[in-house]
């Protein structure tokens, strides 16, 4: 039976519904549908405090912006993007097109076809999330998306130079200095100056998340995003200092970001809580991390690791770190998580910033049914069929006719009948004498 040293509510998808946000977002999207660029400009001036002749950055502007960055920043962006690109390419290489012959002359195939245009939203509110440019743009480009549109807002009136550099270096084809609902809506519905895209990826605040929710179906999206989550499974061998630091590393994302420790050691649990109280006051981001830990943090002592893994699966959190003597055991013991980080040499912050796996991951329990953003999200798995053998077509036609009539689909049945009649001479009452007279020669030829 688990012991709760610190308990808190657990957020669910229902908690993200905010009526005032939904109504405001609906109004903005509707305005942009009706008034296009004029509405986009109005909201950019209102929310981004930005007014430009064109919100699309020119190549010359981008070069100027990138030139303001130090060589070290550029090198670090290159390093991280190489990690993301290598892993994304490995994912793409694992997806192969197939074609099989299921009956003589019956060929069924499958292809992985990229969407033709994708939008990448890179937030700039509390933090300029430069890493989101790597995750959304590079992954799309490796998937083969020919046109990637990227949007990010100015931050306190300033152009986020490192984010613009990351967008350009990742391969964005169009870059717009535009944020919020107006950016997402413009990419989704299109305006005179921004051609619409087919899917949108990237994190954002409650308004951006709601805009993606309302536009889903009209465009594809990566995920319904909620607050960042971290859960650490630890045994008595875990380092309490590392554990505390890593819990707070994700709590700083926002005041509603849950951080949970599940451990088999009460001693470790108490030491971690002590460390958190020592570390928090000195954190520059304590205004976010403090309320997150106070209101949403949990510390749970499990009887054994099997129980700890079950508790972790029940949470189905975005990020799960495993600080145990044998961390790889979690690969078989656990099932519901966005991403696993195995061992104390690994941390969620690596996944967020540098290691190469994608940091756009499911939250609010969505890990029970989906994974995170990856190359496959930008691909449509499409199928094709071809019947070259007339005997097989006749066989399929006969079965199709019978199967369709069980479901009362007479039109479907007749499509099958026609081929059974044409290729095998099977008689059907609905094919009258005029049909037979016209096609009698074709039946003879087929034989």
C-alpha cells in the first residue's frame, strides 16, 4: 500500500477546458477567417505589440539577425540540431514502403507520403523555446515536407535572435514574426500573405493550445498540450540531490506543472523533500517552480519497484526518469509514458534541449494512447491496390457481391457482380439482355 508523504490533485484533460479562453479564441479565429491579414495585423499589434509592413522576415533580415549571435551560440545550435536530425533520420529509415501479392495478380501496397505543408509554432512567452524549432522543423524536413512555415512572436518588443537562427538552420522555408492565436489561425486557414498549411506542431500557452484544439480536423496537429509533467521512479540507490534538482527542473515550466517522486525508500523521499526546500529559494524561476511544487508536487513511497512502476503507469506522465539500480528494467515493466530517461546520467532537460529525441510529448494522460512528435506524424500512410489477373478479379467480384448484399449495399454488390460476369461469365439477373449483348464479345475475348 503506497504511503503519500506529499499529495496533490492530478490534472486531467478536462481541467484544460476554460470557457473564457475558448470563446476568445473562437472569436479571433472567426475574425481571421473573415478579414484575413487585416485581422492578423490587428491582433499582432494588440498581443505581440508588433507592427511591420510584412510579418514575414526577409532573407536579408534573417542574415542580419543571425549575425548578432556569438559563434558559440551558433555552434551549440548546430550541435543540437545534428543530434535531432540523426535520430529523426533513423526514425524515417525505419519506415519502409511495402507491396505484397495477396492473390495471383492482386497487388496491395503501402507508402509513407509526407504532408505537403506544415506549420511550426515556436513560443516566446515566459521563455524563448529555441529548442522547439529543432523539434518541429527538422523533424518535418527529415520526413520530406516540402514547405515548412515557422512562426514565433517578438519577446518584449525584441526579435528572439537565437530562435530565428534555429528556425533558419533547421530548414524553415518561411519565417514569420508572429505569435499566439493569430499565428496558428493564419497558418491553419490561410490569408492573402500566408498560404495555409496542412498540419501544425509546437507548444504554446493556453490560447495557442485552444486554437489548435478548435482547428483540429481542418488541419492536423501534433498533440493537445497541457502543462509539463515529470515523474521520477527511484530506489534506495538514487541520489537525493539529483532527484530534487531534476524535479524542480520541470516544475519551473509553470506554476501548474506537476512534479512527482515515486520511491521505494522513505529515507530517500524525505531527503529529496529537504533538498527541494533548500534549493527552491535560490532558483531564479522560483515564482513558477515554487507554486508548482507546493500545489502539484507529490511524493509517494511504494512497497516495491513493481508497485512503483504501476503507480507511474497510472500517472501516464509526459516525462519519466528512472533512478534505480537497474533502470532498463523499466523498458519492460512500464507501458504508459511519453518518454523514459534511464539512469542518473540522463535527465529530462537533456531531452528538452540537447540529446536528440523529440521533446513534444503527450501530457494529461494522453500517453495511454499516443506517443510524442516524430517523423511519422508528418507522414500519411497511404495504400494502393491493383488487380492485374482477371481470374482473381472474378473471384473477388463474386465474394464482394455476396458480402455487400449481407450489408444491403446493392450498388457495391453490382460493382463486384460486373467483374465476375465480365471475367468469368457468371450470370446475374440485374444485367439485362442489352448489357449482355454489348459485352458478349468481351466475355469471349477474356476466355
